[in-house]
């Protein structure tokens, strides 16, 4: 999964929409990619917003 997704790159508008917490992915260079949180907790709602991604 990519860290970002570009939609409508060919459009003239100047709008940036971001969605924090859309997944529980943590880059490997940040605390080894797991934030020192147990895998079962990383799968719970405390690590990501299940409704944010759509």
C-alpha cells in the first residue's frame, strides 16, 4: 500500500484533501513500523479509523 494516493492529477483545482488515520500502516523507519504496539492492538480501532478510508 502506498503512503498516498493522487486523484484527479489532471484537474486545474488547487485543493488538497488529507485523511489521517485511514490505515494502520506505519513507515518502517518509525519505531520499526509497529510503534512498539502489539499486532492485535494495531488491528483495533485504537490504531486506525475504520470509517476514514470509506
